C-alpha cells in the first residue's frame, strides 16, 4: 500500500502534534512531496523495465538465428498443429480406428491449447490495433 493512502491519517496526527496551522500545512506539503516522489520513482522504475523489455524484443526480432527470432512463430505453429490435431485429426482418426478396430488415438488437453491460443491471438489483436492506429508498421 502506498504512502498516499495514509496521508489523511498522517495529516490528522500532524494537526494534533503541531498546533501552528502554518507549520502543520508545510509539514503536510512536504509529506505529499515525499509520497509523490516515491510514486513517481516507482512509475519510473516500471517504465524503465518495460522499455528494456522492448529493446530486448527488438534485438530478438532482428536476429537471423532461428533459435532467437523463431520462437514466437514456433509457438504459433505448435498451437496450429495442436488445434488441427484436436479438432480435425483426432476425430477423423477416432472414426477410422472405430471402423478398422484399431485403438483410439489419444486426445490433447484442449485447455492448454486454448491458453496458448488466447495469448497468441491477444498479442496479434494488439498488433492489429497498433497498425490501425498507425503506431506499428
């Protein structure tokens, strides 16, 4: 919890401890400045972290190595292959195995694929939104 949440309580304590209204007001002002600088420092740290991640993503995307730049497309293709098997391959193979008397092929956990698909489509949707706004190329 931030210091800003406690400012009213601390202000009441300062009013009781410092009988002079001017001294109490200046102490409250100084306290607010300290609280705001802490909030701004935290925001600055979070922004710096996000900018560092963006720089890392740019370096990875510019790499010619398949193992550096290809992991995101690789995750997409794994998701596509898993969905194709789950919704097309496995049901057709199950039907064929029932006709031929073979064992039924295994199922893939659909919830795991949906988590991957949601993440991939969410990022893809955000990219499309950026393109529509003219932010991304």
